[in-house]
C-alpha cells in the first residue's frame, strides 16, 4: 500500500492556488473516486465540527525537477 508520507518521485517546484468555490466540483469528484465512503464519513464529521474544506491546486513548474536545470 502507498505510504503518503513517503516521496513517490523527484522533487519539483510548483505554483499553488486555493480553488474558488466554482472550481471545486472536479476536485471533489476526484477525491470521492479515490477515497469513497471513507472521505464522505470524514467530511460528514468535519462538517458537524465546523471544519471548512479548502481545495489547493498545485501545478509543477516545467524544467524544475530535481537533478535538472530550470
């Protein structure tokens, strides 16, 4: 099983942005496909506790992979 605390490949620089509400449907669908009922349970508990979901898009910057010049 994949350990999310471990790196899967080379490091790279990237740009991140918080998705506005009108762009979160695709992110939520992808997370739901991957995590399914576990995510829905987690989200349900979080909602009851007042936790707000924030979606962050990270885009790699071309030419910045570890070991390669930018």
